[in-house]
């Protein structure tokens, strides 16, 4: 074999390596571009409200940091988040899923999520929407403000003053600062459940609610997004037909979602991960402290040790309102003791 003959395979191999290198580089550039586009798209999905600026300094104190956490990546202070499920009728998807009028929105679901300093435990307190409260004066976008309202339904705060008034009303009820605000609408909740492949729930009684269009036999069911949303909205087909029965179903759904997320290998399936992220971000309205993919990811990463078993779900203790049997009021001293238990872990 001559020197030229020996050179040709080396040259061919060199050219092949160059082509492979260029191809790999091209794939990496395309992948980086796709990742950049995906990040921009997801980030752009998120809507936000500057609640801190609107409410100013006349608010409950922020959480007090505790001793240094064993894991340096974890926060050292408790966190309180007001989570609202918005009964929005805007947009074709929400109208199809929600029915009713095509305009306006209510806070059908309200939960105060209290995360402990180590993010290993959480307490989720549901506030019945039919609770009669003293709604404080709330600032409006046009520079005006709402009037103080006594014996107002809790969910009217969102209706008259949006997220800002919802937060201020909860803070006035609980004397607990809401560090963050998260709102998810009808269509977004259904999309999230579908992106996760559905959720598994067990019902203890038959459900037949013509308002939510849900019919289920008692037992275990795998629900798709539309069915899960119908379950979250069901009230007339269970128990005494009050909002308290619906809250129980909503709390069950929260735990079912946590279970589904924990058992879904999102990191090994980028396409599903994107679908989940798109469903979440596309339906969210947050405060400005959580209005980026970076901040949401940081919050999610801090919850990696949180399992469904370490989440306690309770409902604010209520009794029928003396003025209206179809409404409820906070039951004292039990309601006050519940909020005090959360304040003590927030401010210690």
C-alpha cells in the first residue's frame, strides 16, 4: 500500500468527522434556538399584577427567617400564597368549559397555601366563596378605590377589585401577608390535567350534577381535563348541595394532581414537559414576584421534597350566617385559631 493509498482513508475519515461535527453543531444550535424560543414563549404566556405596589406598606408583616436550612438551596422562611381558581367566561375555551355568561369572572376557588420554611410540609386552607366578610376598601387601576362593604360575599372582592382586592380581603381576614398570588382559569386547569395524562380520584358517593354536567358512580376514576374541571365545579350533585361539598372535591383534586405530577417522568419526556409548562403558564396570572419562568421554576424546585402525604388540606371553620341560611360566616374561635397557627409558623 502506497502513502497515497494510506492518506485517502484518513482524508475520508477526516471529512466524515468534520461533517459529523458540523451536523452536531447544527443540531446543538437548533436545539438551543428551540429551547430559547420555548423559554420566550412560556415566559410570555404569564400575566401578572403588581400587587405589592397597589397595596403599599399597610399590610401584615413579612415572614421572619428561621434558623439556616440544612439544604442551602432551600429558603429559611415560610411562604404564604393565595391561589384562586377563576370562574372566567372570557374566551371560547372558557365559555365552552364554564357555560354561563360570556363576560365577567368570579373567584370560585380560594385557597391559602402555607409552605413551611423547609418546604417539606404545606397546609392548604380553603375559604368558602359564600363566606360573608367585611370587604375592605381596595385600590382600583384608575386611581379610585372601592367602598368598605359589610356582610359581603368573599368572592365579591375579586369581582369588584380583581386580584388586588382578593389579596387585601384575605389579609384583612387572616392578618397573614400573602407573599404571592397565583390565579388559574378554567381552560388552563383542564389543559394541565390533560397534559399530565389525567388524574385518578376516588368518589365516595354517586355524583349527578346537571349544572357541572358530571355523572360518576362511586368508586375510582381516571378523569381527563374536562371531567376534572367538572368535578371541581360540582356542588349540587353531592352532600347537601352547598359550597362545602365542592371544597372537599377540590381538595381531593389538589392531592390527585400532586400525585400525578410526582409519578410523571416529565424530565425524560421533553414534549410532555413543554405541554405541561405551556398549560400552566398559559393560564396563569401571578403577582410580579412570580411572573417569570425563572421565578416559577425556582419555586417549583424548592418544593421537590413536598409530597401529597405532607400536604394538609382543611377548610376555614364556618357556620350558617344568622342573616342568610344560604351563606356562612367564620366560626369563632376556631377560625381565628387556625389563622393564628399559620401566623405563628410565619413569624417565629
